[in-house]
């Protein structure tokens, strides 16, 4: 019988083919990559989220992709974290970040949402900000256009290769969080940028 997970790793994004490969769906891609690396079973649709279990270094992990759309990510994670009796400290969230340049990865714990509506929804629904964030830079639009339109665009040209590498680094950073702790992972990944 499977025991409760030691860690919940959630990747944020929007469900559906229309949003696949957009800047806003990097969290989904990180979780998908971890599921492949760890040979997790297929994701199961629980209505509010796609979920699967995996095991790494004797730790049980729940991989989650909310189906509640980005701005309502907290609804799905509230069901998993609060209603199931887990602690907020057991949650790691991977997500895009418009305030970081393309190629930059930043790990942190606590703090505000930085204007990210998915993170804001999680903070509001959990009534707690004490979870780890794996922030993946997507850069800002070249013009002063609407941010909402920008985050729903796909990467182009050289960005595609950069983002493939950054997603892999984000997944490695989560593995280091699990094996060596957040501080070691921050010291390793926060100061580097993929060019």
C-alpha cells in the first residue's frame, strides 16, 4: 500500500492543447519531465488536477498539474494540501515568471506572489505562503503590450533551445531540493543563467 507523499510537486499551467508549449505552461513541462525521469505511472485525471506518484531516493512524491486554469491554481492545491492534511512546507511549485529574463532560474521560499496570478491564488486558498517556488524566467514583451497576451505566446527561434535547457535545470533543481535541501539548491541554481 502506498504511503502519503513526502513532497508534493506542482507545475502550473493551463489545461488543453491550445495552451500547450506556451510561456505560461512551463510548470507543466517541468512536472512532465520529472515524471519521465522517475518513470512515474501515467497521470490520472481527478477532475481538479492530473496526478501521479513517483519515488526518488526513498521519498514518495506526488506530481500535480492543476486543471483549474492558472488564475485558480489554488483551488486544486487547496484540495490536495489542506483537505488531505499535508503541510504547506511539503509543497514545491514550478511556474513561469515574467520578471526574470529568459534563461534565468530562481528558487525561493515564502514571500508574495510577485504579481503571478497562479501563485496569488495558491497563497489565498492555502492562507499561507510557506512553500517553495521554482521560478522560470520567460522575459518581458518587447513592447508595452498586454501581459496576458504575452504569457500565452509560444517561444520562438533561439528561445526554444534555451527553454529546453532551463526546464531540465528546473527539474534538476527540484531533485537537489529533495536530496540536499533548498539552501544548497539555491546556491547552485540561483546564480546561473542559460545563454
